[in-house]
C-alpha cells in the first residue's frame, strides 16, 4: 500500500501524483454519493425549513403542515396504516415462525416458500387484483353476500392498504424472527427446564425474550417500508397518506411548494428514527447464543390434532399470500371482470396489447435496471475492497454513505433530484437533467446500492487474506492481485448482488414515478401504474405485472442458485476461512 | 444451604440416536456425596449419559434411580437435578441476580425466601458484589460461577457438570477445579463431572468411570485405574503406555520378540503387558538389559527426556528424568532397556 505499489493509472495523473488507485476510486465514489444521495436529500431537508418567498430560515412550513386538516389526517393515517400492518404481519409471521422452530413438521418447506412468494411481487402490482378479489364487489364479498347476506370491508379505504402491505411485508418479520429463534442455543432452553421451567411459561420467560431483537428488527423494517410506500396507496386510490400527498403536491402544485418538502422531511426523519431506535435497542443485545457443536432449540413431533391445526393455519396463510398472484393472473387472462366472482371469459388479448403497444416499457426496464445493477456491483466491489482491505482514512464513511440510502424513501430521493437537477441543462440536446432518462438509472442505482454492497462485502469477507498474500508473495502487483485473484473469488457474491439489484430495481416505482419525463422513457412499473388507472387498462396492466413478477421471480431464483452453488464450492475448498 | 446426600443408580441403560446406539447397557452406582467423573474421548457417550440423567436427549431404556426414585420417564423440569452446561447457558437478557432467581421463582417460592436464597448462592461462589451485572459484562470464570450459583440455588439432589472447565484458559482451569472440589466437599453434594481430560478427572474425582463406544470400560479410583487398568483402552487413555504382546508362563512374561520379563502376580491367559515409560530405564551398555534397541527419536520435555526406542517388540516409549549436566543418548545409539516390571499390569 506504499507508493511503490501505486498502479500506473494513478501515476499518469499529474494533478494528484501521490494518490493510490484505491484512494482515487474512493474519492470518485464519495463524490458520486455526495452528488446523487447526500446533497439531494440535504437539499430537501433544507428547503423544508425555508420560507418559499423570502428564502429565510423558518418553522412556518411545519406549522402550516400541522394546521392543515388534510395533512394531519394523512400523517395519522400513515402512522395508523404502518402500525396496523406491523400488527397483521406479526399475526401472520408469528405462528409460522413458532411452528418451524419448535416442531418437526413436514410443512416446513411450504413455510419457507411462504417467506419468499410475497417478496417477488411488488405490493402495488397486486393491489388492484386484491380489490377485485376482496373489495366490496369482489369475488369473496359477492359470494359472502349471496350465501350469508353480509360483506367484510377488507379493502375499504385504509383497510385495503393494510391488507396488501401486511401480506407483502410479513416475510421480513418471519425471516428475522425465525433466524433469531434458530440462533438460540439449545442449552438456553435446557437450563430453564433443568431449573424447573417448561411449556408456555418457559417460552414467555426465556425463548421469546431471546428472540425479541430479531422480531423488532423485522417489525421496524415493515413499519418503515409501509410508511414510505407510495405505489400501493396510489393504486388503491388512497391519497390521504404522507407519501401520496408528497407526490401529489410536487406534481400538482409544483416544485416550489414547501409542503412536499415538509412531508419528505417527516418521512426521512421517521425512517432514520426507526432505524436508530432499533439499532439502539439491539446494541449490546447480540443474543446469537448458538455454541459450536450445539444446535438450535429442540424440536418435537406434533400430535395428530396439532398437526391438523398447523396445516390449516399454513394453508389459510398460503391462500391469503397467493391471492394477489391469483388475482393478477385472472385479471391478465380475463376479458371483463366486474360484479362477478370470476372474469366472464379468458383471453390472451392483454398480452398481445402489451407486446404491440407497450414494448418500450420492457426494453426501458431492462436498460434501466441492468445499468443500475452494473453500477451497483462496480461500486459495491470497490467500496467493499476499500473498506475491508485498505487503510484509507475515512473508508468506513463510504460504507455509511452507501448504506444511508436505506433510510431514504424513493419519493424523497425523487423530489431531491427534481429540486437539484431541474435547473441543470444537459449538452447534446438531452434537455433538463431532471427529466433525462439517465437520471432514473442513477436513482435506481443509488436506491439498490445497499443490497449490492452487502452482497459484495459478504463475498469479500469469505476470501481469505492469505490467498491475496500468496499472490503478492509470488510477485503479483496490487492491481493484478485484485483482477486475477480477488474478483474471480468474489464472482458468486457479485453475481448475486447484480441479480438482486436488477430484480428489485425492475419493479421500483416510488422514485421512478417522480422522474419519468415522458411515457416513451417509462419503465415497467410506471407502465403498470398508468394502465391500472382505468378499468379498461387493467387487463394489460396485469399482463405487464405478470411479466414483472416473472422477471423478479427468475432473478430471485437465479441469485439463490448462485449463492448456493458458491457456498457448495467454498465448502469444498479449504482455502476460505469461516 | 443443606443437602441431603443422595446416591444414583443406573441399571442397564440403553440409548440410541436413530439407528446408532450411543449407550449400550450402562450399569453403575454412585455413592451419596461422591465426586464422580465420566472420562472418555469425544463420542464415547459420556455427555449423552450425563444428559440422560438430567432428562435431555432421546428417551433411554433402562432405569435411572436418584435416591429411591426412578426418574427415567420424568421430564427434565421434574427431576430436581442441577446441571451446569458447558456453555454456561446464562440467559443474556437477565442480570446475574435474575438468572439465579429463576429456579426458585419457577418453584413458586415466596418472594421473601427467594432473595436470601439468591444471595446465599452468590455468596457461596464469591460473586455477590456482581449481582446486578449482566452476564455479558462478566469474564468466563465469573460466568462459570454464576452458572454454578444458579444451579445450587434450587438445592438439587445431584449436581451434573458438563465439561465445566473446557471454556477456561489453562491457569484458570487449575484454580477452578480446586474451587469446584472445595465447594463440593462443603456442600456434600453428589456430583458427576464429565471430562475428556484425564488430569482433570484424576485431580478432582473420588472415583471415575472410563467410557468408550457407549460402554463403561472400568470404574474405580484414579489410582486403581492407572495402576491396574482392565484393558488396553484404559491403560492407553490414562497416561502413556507401551503395550507388548506375548504370553505368560508362571512367573514370567515372554514377549513376541522373545524377551523375558519377570512379573510379580502372574495372570493365566495374559496376552499383553503394560509398561509405563517412566518404569523403563536406558543403559548405554547394550548387553545388560533383557531388551535391546536403538534410539529412533528423542524429545526434550524439560523435566524429562522422552525416547522412542526401536526393539524386536516394536517401538517403545521411554521417559528418563533429566538433570542438567547429564549427556542424553543420541539418535541411533544402541541401548539396553531395563524394566521395573514387578508393577507392570498384565492384560488378557
């Protein structure tokens, strides 16, 4: 890492003659994150405290916000919907986690699938389909009314948002809670039994408290995701929530309206607060207690009646979780579906419409999500290397900055870009920077960077330092060590990061919706949103939705396969530590 | 804290994990107040046996009597045996005091009795001043003591210790084993101690059982087991042993290589003789000894020098005391081995 190993690239730079390649890349990445994450968000926060006319510092905007009935209601609604989504998501996740961690149960594979299925469909895609299944005149209520004479308001107003969100986001709680339960060493439970404790009492006093940090991490994530989500309320036509209000103010009233910024500030503040609170609670409570050689909690077989109960629970949840998918399929292949339990007839017409009229959505998506994912893995690999393998001062800040994107809602990033770049004119007739399609790619890249970065970090941590030292001792320079040893060994992780970034960027709506300049530049998610606006377009919207789901499902499957294959290969080679 | 001394009797205990039999017919009796060790290599079934006494793991066949009560069919929480886990298993979300109070609370003791009981237990292990710490703020040795206090606080009939010293560093291990023994003597609590370390078993236990392959190889005091091992496994597991094959005729043991070793107590049908390395001396004059060989390898161990000597009966390990100034034998030197054979045990 001394100047003697400085790669030739940096040596040609006469302006900074003593800068190493790593330092140079680090500075470039820091500048990128500054320009496209920190400054836009700072700008949004700053404007929230400015008087729109005089430009002086003021708290007036916040006063106006809380004096307006609509905003107060939106704030309370957002809070209520998020909290209730956490409650319902817990009600779904808790029995599933309990069954898998405590019992030998054949349905465990189904439960694992339940943890993935919802995540492959963005909630806004299934929202309209859910209305057709569970709405006032949807399949379920029509049948209920016909046979029993009453309806259940599943989808009325905020209920609809809560239902769709909790079905979509409960896996976050399930995954975190299950992991926490799995990490409890068997001896923790045995010690309690040895001292005379058993059954529910032991679960309450010992097992659940130990799993609490995992549960809270999942619950905080669900709360933030729901609080920040724009697409679902928008598609369900619920506008009295914070994110839709921010979107409507900026697109309706204009870029200078302070209310959009106040709402953005509240969204960011809540996200940061929730992450900070869960971090604070978790600190010093690393309850991962599994010892080497010890197993997780002991499992017992279910009695026949318990087994029945478990299957009924799981199948009910499975039906609920699959209903948006089912509804979407019906919508995509049905002709007319209104006031009837099922569509009148089935057709392929909607897919034909999509392929003849709306191909640009698909190509744009591949271009945007693909480019964003490439940017993510390049930045992710570089940041991982700089953080883990160099001694550059302040290197941790690259990690913090990139990860900070997690706390920034898409709407806020979109508004920040609009504010910062609407005055920037691009050369070559590309027009305003804020409505140039390239900015969508950057927004997607910044939003998905934390995921790609984690994948790259994990991959690099598994490459033993001694493998690099071996290459260097055989005479390889730093650059060629990275190129010939480090990156090839990280391939699995990098690929997994790419696929995850791609699949999730392909269906991202909240930042995109603010930045799409014209329909011909729009990606899939935006196309779905446009189609779903009118009853006539729903069929085609659903067809696009199915394409999106297939894309994400394939991506998820691929990244799982890559990770598994990589793990298998690693297990076979003695060179890696861990 | 008073304990009524309780004995343990295990009768014909079998236990399997699926198809694999881990305990194959265990019979033993542990006296009230005894400090008893289960010694064996990993996979010998010693921990499984301990866990079966506590009620963990698959249900065994056979009887486990604690006092007069057969506990084999009772769940762990009804057995009243105290177990200290290898990992200590202190609950990280509870303070030291809460950890120790857990057992008395589960037994629904009145609140005014719990406090003094907890303090007495912590006092006993010398950690009363740390009662309000969290387990993560304690050192390994302190955690170990808390785990011990937590177990003692419920006044169990017997105390089970599963490799209690294995997570401590070497110096602390020696100190802790002395403290454990002192505490056991003070309470008079029947105690079983599982270990794979023969030194730990030797220094603490009144008697011990050596296990291998799910079978008890021998039970006895440490000295009995060392001096008169029942078989080659026990001989080899307790200290280093040279085991020579041959035949016993009357007062002599004739090795396969033709060497004659006189024995004090001849055993009919004896096929093997156990020679401890320190009971053999080397002489430079090769003709004197009954056995001859050449030095293959030499290791300097400080107080001793260990030689590996190639003989007609295979390689033999010889330990000689080292005192400064003496000249050790070189590798390749031809030496005579004289054997203090009167104490050498014979095996069938």
